C-alpha cells in the first residue's frame, strides 16, 4: 500500500486527493483518465485536460463505491466531479507542485476551452494584471479546506515565533490555530506558537478581530469553538434560528418616524475594540504561515504585535465586500506575498485575508527588509498598483485606517432597504 497525490482543478475549485492504494487500485484510478492502457509494458497515457462525460461520471461513481470503505477521501473526488457541469473541462495531474503562474495558465486554458474564449487574449490580459506581482512576489496560500500543520512537528525542537522561547521555559501543549478558531478555522495549525503566547495574544489582540467580525460570524453561520455565535448586545440581539433564518431584535430608542422605518440604525455592542488590534491580528496570521526562516526579518513587527513597541504610523488596509470568491475560496483563508526582489518600492510582505464575503489586503509593517512605511500615498499607490486587485472592481475597494489603539465601544451601522 502506497500513498499517491493527485491535483484537480476546475474553473471554480481545486483540490488535492490523497489515496492510499495498491498497484491495481492505482491502475483502476488512472485508467479512468487515460487515453490508452498498455498493460503489457505497464504504460498508461494520461490526458491532463479532461472533459466530464456521462461515462467518466459513471466510472468515477463505481470507483468511489469500490474504494470508499478503505479510502474515505475518494468522496471528495465524487463531490468535485458533481460540482462541474456536463461537458465542462477540468485539469488532472499526478503532480501538485504548480507555480501560481502555472495555475493561472491552466485556468486560462480551462476558461478558453469551456467558454470559447480566446486563449491568447486571456493570457495577455492576465499577464498584464498578474505579471508584475508574480515578477516581484512569491505567493503562498492557505485555506480552511485542507489540514495543514505549519512549522516544526517535534515539540522539543519548537521555537515560538512570537516570544522566541522553547521547552521547558514555555509549553506547546495546546493546538494553536494560525487563524483564530472562532473565525471557523479548523485546519490551519501553527506548531510554533507556545501556550503562553496563544493565550495572551488571543485574549489581548485577536479577541478584537473576533468581535469586529461578529455580525459576519453569525450571519454566515461560522462555526467557532462553541458553535454559531449568538449576539446579545447593548441595543440588539442577533442569532441564527435554523436554515439561514435569523432573529434580529433592536432594543431601546426607536428611531422610526411617522414616515416609516429609519434608513439606517446604529446597533451598539457591549464590546470595546481597538482598531489597531485588528491590524495586529492580520499581521499575526501572516507571520503564522510564512516560512520560519523569514521570521527574523520581523523582530520589530512581533514586538509591536506583542505590545512591547508602540507604532501608530500604519498603512491603510484595503477592504472589499464581494461574493466573487465565496464559492472558490474556503473561508477563512490567507495568502501571503513575500517579495523576492530587492525592489524596496514594494513592501516585503503583503497579506490577503478572506473571511466570508470580506477581503482584506494589508502590508505587514516594520520588516527589516523595508526602508519605508507605505503610509505616504505615493508609496502606497506604487504598491497598490502592482497588485492585480487594483484592476478588479477598483471602485469598490475601501481604504480604512486601523491605526487607532484606543479601545472604543463597537457599533455597527446597519442600512435598511425597503423590500421591493
Ligand atoms: Zn511564545
């Protein structure tokens, strides 16, 4: 019995399937995607671009039924194939180490094949928007869809990324989530965060992010440690009842007038939140997923996250509300872009955080590899224009200042629209 990995990519999703099987099982599996099987010489010719046909679906169903008892992971193969339309093309390969550039090219090929679009035109369009960022940055993505353990697996050898300590000075008994568990992350685990930092940073920094996103956590029924949160706040209550049915009760001063309900209401919570802690939390997520060898470039950033250093000159955070990625990116997810060139006009580390319908793009400040703060608009614009997002839905991006380190009562302004 041996383990094999296969990479699948369709227009809106990708997944890596791991199967443990014997040689016959492997041949059965590969035969479904093959052009020809030469059993005598053990040669199977594979076609990486596959089209979903009834025959392929039937073959996959029989394969899944045959193997599901021993390898439950085969269910995700059925899900993947069910998720794509009849006659649609997808990509299949026994190699998973594709660069971002490769994925973009494969994606363009699929778009061209599925939508009768011009491959050359798509290539030149994506090249224009992605080219500069890929020339300068190495992106790495982590999503809450695949169990990932980051950093040293052996406890005795672990060094905490945030305090630099090891056992026995600190302990590594708890499971540290690279993105807060309350935001629904069950899969991305950081080995290199000690129990003390986990507790202190969780209680003092990450808690503000969790409260800041509370409305979204309830509305998108995000399961944290204690299920979907119920909000019982100063002037309102909000909870999920069942099957995406909600109760929202506003208490206190009723601002309705004789002309009808108000256009917007202010819902006050009981939580005090410092916006700067939201920025710190995003940076903590980014530093949790980068390779350990780059951590020494962020000594000052970590001092700042831990509250050992004040810093109020923060760049703006770009925020977008969009439903565009909700099907394709498992929430929460983080992508980190690490600059691979010496071009100091660009920040060394940029993070992109996805949570439900929200996207945050932020510069990780205070790196020893940067010579500026990206707070001046010319520096910030230079960075922003390098990123492909500057060209997508550019009018919808908001650029907010999260420098305020004062704890303030969190309020939500909720707009009300007349039902048509
Ligand atoms: Zn620590």
